[in-house]
C-alpha cells in the first residue's frame, strides 16, 4: 500500500506555496495538483499544467452566436416581416448589416459567455449532485494545499516531508 499514499502539504500563503513549488520542482519532485481558494498566477507552468483548449470552445460558441444572430435577423427583417424603420432599406441583406452590428455583437457575446459557463461546469464536474474532489474544506477559504504522490517521485515519504517543511508548509498529512 506504500505506492498508493498521497501527501497533502498545507500552506497559509500563496507566494510561499509558489516559491515552495518552484524549489520542489527544481529538486525533481512531481507535484500532482494544487488546491487554492483563488487562482495562483504562475503556478501552472511550475507544476506542468498545459494550456487549455477552452479558447477554441469560446471561439466556436461565438461563431455559433454570430451565425444565429445574422441568420435570425435576415429572416426576421428581410424575409418574414420586412419593415421600413427610419428609412433603412430592407431589400437586401448587405444594406442592413450596419443596423445588425450591435445586436449581432451582443448575441455573439451572450452565446460565448453562456457556452463557456456550461463548458466550465461540465469540464470541472461542478454539476449538481457531483461530489467535489477537494481534499480540504479550508482551501475554499484561506488555505492552499499541494498534492504529491510519493510513488511518482524518487524520494521517500520522509524526504518529501522534510523538503515540504523547509518550503514553509504549515501542515503535512499523509493519506
């Protein structure tokens, strides 16, 4: 069972955790995850988390919003119920595009924002009824936790604990 142990190192400051993570990684320690009440800027490249593809999702949601807005306004204002509002021509689509810009922009942003919110909930399993994977409730308030798996490192649990204590950890727990 020694291969299935997990070490959780708790910190009370994000800068101390970031500097400790840099120190540990320079010594060859692989950090599996970091739990924090807010984003710690600069921690992702230190612990080896790659950049996400969420920007591609946002772009696709924006394109869907743009397409729906333009096709909807074309149908509403030119095909289904053409109206002369303020002397604006309604015979051709290209003549109405300047009038469609504000609504098109707003609808694009609306769909991109809502799509990203849903993608975030689904990707991070924060849906109703799903148990959170956070090991400590304190990390949602004022603590920062580093998760290390000893079987992924060349050091023993005692050596890892000693290094974690030197980096400023206030509590080290082995599960």
